[in-house]
């Protein structure tokens, strides 16, 4: 699943230097590794996405983290859908392919 963010107007909200400076900076800072935590452990797979940890209008590096495609898609689909996420969290844990 690719998630729905690519087709949204989110791109228009990003600062002009997102792709030239901010995004490469965050990926380099995080060593191109996914910083998402799964059961307390860092995912660590190759990251090619940059995600807003909190406020999506805050583009400061401390509010940004590198994520792999899977984690970014999961987080994006969870955002704005807190009710469904709450239900999903009660389901049994899925094995994460990155932890094999
Ligand atoms: Zn990940």
C-alpha cells in the first residue's frame, strides 16, 4: 500500500527548501535508517521518507524523523483516523519483517 499522502495537497504546505535542504538533512542525520519504534525497538530499515513527529507545520529538524516506506505508510494512514487506530492497537501484534 502506498498510502494516500502523495495525492494530497500536503506537498504545497512544505517549505521551498524541503527537497533541497531539509529532507536530505534529516535523512543524513538519521543515517538513512528508519527511526520508528516498534515495541520499543528502532525499526532501523533503510529510510527514504521524512516524517513530522508532531505538528506537521513545524519543519524544524527536531520535529522530523526518517522513516522507511512501511512505517511512513502506517503512520500516515493512522493520522486523522485515531478511532480506527485505537481499534487496530487491540489486535494481535503483527510480525515486523524488519526484525527478522
Ligand atoms: Zn520502519
